[in-house]
C-alpha cells in the first residue's frame, strides 16, 4: 500500500539498490555546521550543504576509503565496509588547521546576499526573558518590536502581528484567532529545544515565501544523529525533549513536551486575582529514510491553553506629581477561556538527482477556541491628597468619578485549514530555479456574543453614536437601556486559495566582483464564500527581485538591494469588521517595498565584527486599518486607507568579549496612515526609536560562570482610543518601553568540559542558573483602561502596567 501511494505521488521512484548509505553532519568544535566540506570516494565526490549535512552511496561488501577535506580544517580519512544494505551515520568534528590562514577566508555569502539574518541557535538557548526562545532573540534585532513581555508576537518595520510569515521545515504555521492578551497566549508554536537553524528576513524577501507584507521567520527542526534527552526546569514550567534513531537508523525522531505556568508574573501585576494560567504543548518531528533519494517526514503539534481568571481588586496610581489620581476597582465574576489547537503535516523529499529535488506537503490545522466571561467592576476615580502636613497624605480625599461596568462574552470559534503543495528545485551550475503550487481550504465557524454596559453614578452611559437626547438628571429619560458596546454575529465562511510561485537565482562574477541575482513572481487566486451571502473572488500578482554584489576590495563589504510589489490577501480576521460581520469583498493589502543594505565585516581588538545597515521604504495601498488592544487586532474590514513606512536599521555584532558573540542594534521607524482621505496620522505600530542589546560575558578566572544581558528600549506607540472613539481625536502615546533582563549560569558539564565526578559523568550537559527579569522594576504600560468622569464628561486613560521584577531559577540537564 505504501509503495502504491508513493508511485501515485512520484511515479519515477526506484527503491532497489545494492548499496549502503553514508550520511551525517559535519561540525567544528563549537558545534557549528561546516558548509563546503569536500567528500571524495571511489573517484566520486560530494559536499556538505549549508547545514553541514551530507549523504552518499557506497557498494556493499567492499571497503571504501572516504576523505573529508576543507581548506580551513584538518583532513579526516575514514574507511567503511558493509555486508548488507544499511545506513551508516558518521558525523566527524573537524579541527582547525594550526597554520595561519590569513589570506584564505571561506564564508557563505548566500544568506547575506538574500537579506537573511542567520541566528545562532545557542543564542536561543541562553537568551534571558519572560518568553525565552526564538522570539526573545528577535526582539533585540533592529526593526523588530513588541511592548508586551508576556507575548511572543512581534511587529516588524511598522507591520502588525498578522503580517509575519512563520515556517517550520518549510511548512507554514498558524496561531489562534481569539486571543486578546499576552496572558492568554502561552507558548509559542516554535519549540526552541528542537531547532537546528533559524533564518529571519525583515523585508524584501524572495518569491518562494508566502503572501505577507512584513517578515519571514524560517525555522528548521533537526534530524537527530544520536539518542539524547534534555530536561529543562524552572519556576515558570518544564520541558522534556527526547530524540534518537530507530529501525537501523532509518527513522530519526524528536519529541518535545512543554508546560508553562505564568503565575509568577501574574502575581506581580497591579490586579489582585485568583489566577493560575497553564499552557501545555506536545510536538514531534519524524523523518524516515525510504531510500537514498526519498525521505518522508511528519510534523505534529498539540497545544492547550487554559485561562481561568477571577479578578478581585485593582489599585493604580497615575497622573502628575501636582495632580495625582488613583483608580480603585472591585470585581465580581470570572473569565474562563480555552484555546485548543491541532496541527499535522506530512512531507516527502525526493532527490531525483544531484540537481533536481521535489517536495510534497500535506498539512492540516484545527483550532477550537472558547472565550467566556462575566465580569462586573465597581470603580472609584479619586484625587490623592498631596499635602505633606496632612494626616491623610497619600490617601484619596475626593471622588472624581464613581461608576460600574459589566462585561459579558460567549465567543466560540472553530477553524479548519487544510492545504497541499508541491515544490521543485532545479540547479544548473550557478543557476537555480524554484517553483511551487499550493491549494488551501479554510473553513471557519464563528459565534460572537459580546456586550458591555457602563453605569456612572446611577446613569447608564449610552453608545457614542446614539442620537437620542438625554438630559438626565434634569429631565427624565424613558428610552430603553442600551449596551455601550454590543457585538452579535454568527459567521460560517469557506475560503479556497490557489497560489504558486516561480523564481530564478544566479551567482556569477563581474570581473573579480561576486554577484548574486534573484527574481521571481507569486500569484494567488482566492474565493470567499460566507453562508447566506454572495461569494467574492480575487486575483493578485507579486513580482520580487534581489541583487547583491561583493566588490573585490580590501575591505570586506557586501551591498544589496531588494524589493517588489508585495500583496497580502485577507485572512478571516481581516474580513471581520468591528461589528463582527464578514465583508467578503475586502481586497488584498499591497505594498511597494524597497530595501537597500550593506554588510561590513572587519576586525577590531583582533576579533571579528560585522556592521549591518539597511534602509527601507514601504508605500502601502488598499490598507485594512485596525486598532490594537494588547495582542488583539480589530480590523475595519475595508480598504479605504493608504499608508507608508520608512526607516533605518543598524546592527553591530561581534566578539565584544573573546569567544562570545553579542550585538547592539538601533532602529528608526516612521509609519503613518491616511484613513478615507482625512489626513495622515500615526499608525498603531509607529514606534520611532528602537535600541536592543544582547550581551554575554564570563568571569575570566572562572569561565564556566557565564552572564547574559538582554536590554530593550522602545519609544512609545499610540495608546489607542476608547471603544467607538475617533482615532483622529486620540493620538496620545504610551510611555517609552524600557526593560533589562539579566541571567547568570554555571556550567557543571558540557561538550567542552568533562569531569571525574561519578555523579556528573551521568550527564552530557548540566547547567544551573538564576534569571532576574526587569532588574530595574520599571513599570511599562501596554494599553489603557478608559474611565469616564460624569462631572467633567472627561475620559481618563489609566495605564495597564506589565510585569515588575521577578526572580527565576533554571536547571538544564542533558543525558
């Protein structure tokens, strides 16, 4: 049956061969993969790819001598003999040659030429932060920002969370729809303990990537070459990752289980609650080698977020020194949310020959989300006594506003997304062709029942758009009581998408200058069919190009320019307006995007450094304007907005401390929008200045004691507006975001440190450490709560502060 299935998918498969397979991954002593290692055997040869991987065939019942050589490393010679068909895993660690190689510098420039930032996986393992992982490293890069340490979402160069592509092993992944706060979000899809490679592009990316406007995060999970288990424990939760080989090393398996509890952060917030949010994630990646040419892979994920929230009281002091105010709130009720997602994907890689490779992928994503809450709040907004000689100094002496509100929701969403795609890669010397086609079907069933009633000193506050006069308390009002907000909708939508791409890449020379060129085009046709409404279909094209040159100069520099006409067809959330209704005729948002960049590699203090600089500009049209409340994005579901974004990103990375790579990044951004020709105003993501530092150090006399610093400074973004308010009337900004996290760890055992202690010899790696989040205890605000004063008719923005200083203990064990 299996053979029949593969014959249907790829009719030219051939399985029977009287050979054995030799494969592995070649690394250096720092466990970094080595690209371009020449492997010669039986007058034949191959080389390792950019990830250090290789594979070739040898005849059985014959001794074969294999030579592994590289210009910068010592040569390794290995003899293999097999008596039957099998797979041999050989992953040598090459050592650097002793002689000086000042005139020979081997570097892989392909990723740099493509505008791709490669992130060291060791940074992910050591980064310090409430949400440590890939996203925490991204937050320190220029052009990437997020003012919510409880969220793993990020904005890139003026875009929002929904404009970022995320791939794992070439498979696009999704996130839940209804999550509205970072406290509910839980774990990122990406399991940092399973990662082999991380590529990130902040803009100007190639046609092979999907139809989004801002960025691409391309993750590769590793295929294990040996058996091991890693356990991570902390006050925030635990994770277990186990990996190994089965069935004569044909099946490589890696399984990760994670559990997280955010109580440590929640208990530090300004609201007193009965709250224990917990998040569980199970993820696996399997790869089975059917033959020397065919690999079958499976990526699976299950996650469950339980969010049971029962607020009790809140006390927030704000305002100025001369006029301090205090908000006191007492709550009744609770919120019970449940977000459950399933994801599964099968893929097949078929290497027809050294130049042609086919990949087929079938995947399915299902999310079942419930958001139920009934919370009543009674609040008192008062002036604080500032008289130092008063017995009541620091207490509320006058109530400026008294009122209450009741929030209710019964929201349910069930979304199923399935797709199938085929991709091909053809290499012809220095030329490379890539092409692919994809079909995707989305079925979304969504029920919204959400309302808010506001009462101020006994008088119901009516919706702002209400046109009936109300002169209470002087004149009795006999009209019906209406909720201040009331959203009721029930949507069932089917969306069918057909997309494809074709791109051409070439590496060549112009004199002694190296040149890279890439050009491609994407296209997508989609049809939106809401139940009970007319279906709508649209078609878009997205041409893109890149050009890079490395001049033959004494200075090591690379220049690149990239851009194109990018389009983002609407996903379900972008089709749903403020009233919860679906607008099937929402167009794709479009962006003419241009990026100019330079990489300058140099030596300072006899250590390597690199300065990366990029200028970018985006001209956006058919924009679907939105508002942001914590991590919830609410769209207008129209295309009456134009916008632009431009900025400068600079990053200096290198060995500020010998043997440890760190970096400092700076970003400047300006993005504005013009809604329905009313004039340009700042977009919700208009974060003008960004400064990030990722630094690691060690004690000179005790190198196993290491320290890590993660520092972020962002200027304030527009703080949003009250519900139903005109954003043109509310352009105030939140305070600047400042945060510093520090961690220290001690290495008892690792690959570079062995011990004679019998107990420690049981571990391949053992590390323990302490982390101090928000070391300066800075109170950063993420949103505002709007409170109305019945006397002055004024609305006050009370900041909702994020987490304060928190101490965490961490323990890592690897067997």
